[in-house]
C-alpha cells in the first residue's frame, strides 16, 4: 500500500493570549487566592510551563460558595426562565465566536489533537449551551412535575480529558434549572475554564452565578464537603467518586457521579468490517483513549478475528502521532506524566500476564508525554488489562463464538457506562442492547455524543444522568 507523506499543517497559537498568572473567578471578578498559593500548568506535548494558576484553599472555597449563595437568592433563582435562557444563549454564541481560540487553548493545555478540539469538543460545548438555553423557560415540561424548583448552589468537579466539554455538561443544565455554581477544573487543565470565566464577564452574567476555582484534589474535596452546597456533580475516577459519596452520605446534598468505564465494543461476523474498524479506532484511539466511555475491550467473533485484526493493524499504521496543533495529527500527547506512568504500568502488566502486545512503527517526539497506539491480543477476562480502566490508547482484544458468550463477557466488568454493537441484524442489536448493562449502547457507531441524549452509568460507573432532559432532573428539586 503506498504511504503518503503529509506536509506539516500547524494551527497558529497566536490567537490565544495566555497570561503569566491567573487568579480565581469569584463573584464576577478575578481575585488572588487568600493564602497566595499557585501551581504551574504545563503543555503536555512540550513540557513547557504555560502559566501559574491559583490554588484555592478552604477560605477561597468559602468565599465562592457564599458568592454563589448570594447570587442564587438575590438574582438567579428570581429571574424568569426566559431571562436565564437569554444569558445561556449569549454564552453559547460567545463560545461559538471564540471557538477557534478555545480549541487552540484546549489542545495546548490538554495535548489533544486540534482536529478533535476544533471539530468535536467545541461544537459540542456550544451545542450544550444552546440546548439547555432552550430548556430554561420550559422546565415545567421536562417531565419532573409542573413547577420544578432549583436546588441552590451546585459544587462541580471535573476531570482533564474534556476540560471545556465537561464544564459545559455541568454548568449549562445547572444554570438553566436556576442554580448557581462553583466549578473546579482539573489541576492539569485549568486554562479553558479560566477563558470561560472571561466569557461569563463578556456575557454580563450576574456576579456569583458561575464561579471558577482552580486547584488540586484538596480544593475539590473542600468544595464538595462545604456545608453551603446543595448539589454535588462529579466526573472522574471511581476511587475519588467513592470518597465523595462517603463524605456526603447522610447530608441533604443531591449527588451525581460520572465515573470510569471499561466498555465492550462487540463485533459480530456479519458486521461491515471496514466501518467496524473505523469504529474501533474511534472508540479507543480518539482523545488518546482518555475517554470514560472508550471502547477499550474489543470483543470480536472468532470466525472474523484474524481478518479484522489484520485490517485494524493496517489502519493503525496510518495514524499520525505528534504535535497536537498540527491539523494532520490523529494522536496527541498524554495529558500528564502521572497518566503516562499509569498507562505504562498497566501495559507492562498485560505483557507479564501473557497477552501479546503490538504497536505500529511510530516515532515518539523527544519531549513531552507520548504513548503509541497499542493492541493486546490473547487477552483473557482475568487479565488486569481486561478489567481495569487504562485511560490511554490501549486496546484489549478478546474473542467469542456465540451472542450469549459475547453478552456474558461484555457484562463481566464492575463498570457499566457504555458499549458498542456491530452487526447487520437489527434484531440482534435490540437483543444485545436490552441485555447489556451499560448506560449508553451504540449500534454500528461509537463515541457519538449529543446534548439531547442522556449519558451515565451503572454499577461502578456512577449514578445519575447528564444530558437531555434527564440531565435537568439532577439539578431540580423533584
Ligand atoms: P480524579 O478522579 O482524581 O480527578 C477528577 C477531578 O477530581 C479532578 O478535578 C481532581 O482534581 C478532583 N479531585 C481529586 N481528588 C478529589 C477529592 N478527594 N475530592 C474532590 N475532588 C477531587 O482523576 P485523576 O485525574 O487522578 O485520574 C485517575 C484515573 O481516573 C484515570 O487514570 C482514569 O482511569 C480515571 N478518570 C476517569 C475519568 C472519567 O471521565 N470517568 C476522568 C478522569 C480520570 P485534580 O485534577 O487536582 O487531581
């Protein structure tokens, strides 16, 4: 097969203006942290320091929650829904207007390819604000009673894999429902949340309605444990999710947890193989595999396994890894050295346990944190790489013979966030979808998102739903 060389097509970073340091966004203003603590945020593709960001301490958390409470009582919960909707439409339009800048900033701070931040993350961020803007004056029709009331102040803690998109998933429904928010972005990806703080100012959002506190895990803990908080919304690891569930148990706080996953992507022998290969690639190599609903376990019917793996490997050899700002790049940088260590450790465990490891020839840049697309075959259900969330570009392949065996293997996981089914038969899709214990089941596609569609998990993948009108319920007193 001929291979084509691509000339580099770098997106310019001149459109972003990264300040040398940032404060906290509290009550509509950027303020310094009370104890003056700061930490660095780094470009994972180059290891360059991008900026110094404030680390919010308990007193800052208290200030932000107090500001959110005052804004809730004096303005936001008093505004008619159509007025709140206008602000949300304004935020949505400003996100669209500044989409290129936000996409570049996201790729610089997170390491994800510009193609993805530009074509997936940012359009979805705007779509979430537009979608929930439309609900703000129609809450009585959301199916949760004729006159649902907001909860109050929402504490929201988000991870680093989709920084701005997770912010949108959290802030848009909360504000549409009439709550005010205090949001903590992940320590390694604070910059787009700080750009969003600027967008709130541009939109003239009343002070205190949305507050952004940067910081590490302790800031998140102080925020979710603050007694002035009425609602906790968390996306991240199962371990931290459990700790949060324990810490708020017995309090009046309403909680939604969106945690990890180990999704099965099930390919039957009658599936369109080329489309399935694209779906497998999109399922696990999109966003370097830093995706909670990633199709990290490929279950392929034994009779087509060799052919499918052959085609998959040929396809993987065409993926381009490197500069996230290059528009040709398919696989960007791993977000942090800690995450890279975890991916390496689990991949090593896969080899030790006897699975066969394969990666296409792939030069890794000298600086930054990188991991090549990797496929493990000969994986059994007992292997750690079949059970634990790797959260990296690593696919574990298992085979099956019958639909019942596929189903049993797919459901043999402590998680239950998503799954994929590839087959020509509609009846088989329905049979599988009814029996798979997963919040989202994709049929002949994978990793498709839409603000109208609820998303969330079973078992250790958490509880509650985000997205759609179900996502509103989590922010309403019903
Ligand atoms: P965490 O769960 O630690 O981080 C998620 C968010 O919670 C971050 O903002 C984090 O802050 C914050 N946080 C950390 N500790 C606490 C606490 N005790 N109370 C409240 N908030 C807290 O995920 P990691 O970044 O450590 O990733 C570890 C693993 O988690 C990954 O390898 C992956 O398997 C999984 N993961 C799953 C995600 C998903 O979408 N389901 C997303 C991210 C990770 P800080 O960033 O400062 O640590």
